[in-house]
C-alpha cells in the first residue's frame, strides 16, 4: 500500500480518543467498573462567558457565532462528551413565530449576555386536562401552539378530527381563511430556518466527533411532569394540580410518557450512538414531598 492509499484509509478510521470516550460512556451507562469517572458537564453558556469572543444574543441569532468558543472549550478542558449550543433557543425562529412563552436578549433584554427566560405562565387551563388526554396532538395544534406563538393563531380554526363523508373535505375550508394561511406561511418559514440550523448542528457534531468527542445530546427528553410545569400549566399551577386534580394530572402524565417513549424509539431506531438526555427541572427539595415525587 502506498502512502496516499494509507492516508486515505486512515481518514476513514474513527479517532482513537473518540472510541476511548465512547467505550467509557457505554460502560458507564451499563454500570460497569471503569478506570475513571466520565465527566461531561452541560456547559450551556459557559464557553460564551468564559472567553468573551461572542455574546449569548449573537449565538441565539446564529449558532455559528459560538462555534469558535465551543471548540476552544473542548480543546482546553477535554470533556468526555461534547456539548454545543443546541440547548440555546434560536431567536430568529422565535421572531418568525412571535414566541410568547420565551423572552430573550435583543428583543426583551438590552444586556446581550442575559440568558433567555421561559415564562411561568398558564397556556393550558385546568379544565382542559381531558381535552389533552383524549387528543394530545389536536390539543397542541388548536390550543397550545396558538397560545405559545402569536403568528400561529390561525391554527385554532382547524379541525380535521371528523372525516365523515367526502373524506372530511369540508373541514379543509378553514385553510382558505387569511389567519390560517398566515399561520401556514409562518410555519413554513420556521421550518426552513430550523432546517438550516439542523445543518449547522450536524456540521458541528461531525467536527466534534472528528476531534474525538462523542456528542452528549442526540435526543432530548423531559420528565413528563416538567412538560406541564415548563410550558403548559406553569410550575405553580402544576404543583397545585397535585392537590386539586391529581387524577387528571396523573392521566395526562401517562399520555405524555407514552408520546415521549414512542418518539425516542422512533428517533433512535437507526442511530449507531444513542445518547438521550433526560432533563428534570425545578428540582428544589421543598416544592413537593417525597411521596408526591414518587407519585408524580
């Protein structure tokens, strides 16, 4: 084999550090004894604040603005798994949809290094639990999305749940209305913007793998309770629901759990590396009892 063929072959071999870290990760997940403890802190804004090469606002506007800082962090600290800016909301998409449940620098805050804030507000009323339980997709489409995003108000006019006679053709009439057309246009623009972001994310992940770092986040899941206290009912309301309507809350949590399990299986079915990060928010020790924690 000549030198050129050898170099070409080596280009396709995984980085030895990548394989070493991947085995450490897999052994850790399998609860096997390892030579050292896997270290992979979720860094979020750390590279932005640590090096001062960019701002949170700039990274929210374009993830590429933070690439140099995130690469520098991994080169300097050598974690076992890589984190990029994937957990940071893309503000251009929030602007396209006129997001109502998040506030961010550049629109709501003058400080370019103030992080985004998710508002603790009610976007699902207590009496709507049964609607969510019976038809979660329809409820998210007709109720939650229009409340989360002002540009999607028109989605509240759509109802395709009853395709009786003519294949439900009459239910398509709302799609001719200006508010629904505007919502469809906003969704199309948001989808195009997210596609570009996904491409940049893929390039960053490939770069990290080439540097020897498995990605810490292939897919994100959330504790079902947190789905309601983060972006549907709000923390205060969801906490009170444990007392006011526990059966409805538990039924809704079962539905949310089933949906997340289905999504995880679907997303992970054809991936060689399966890293699912499972977030638990609002983890203060005193906002629920141990008995409530074990129940909800």
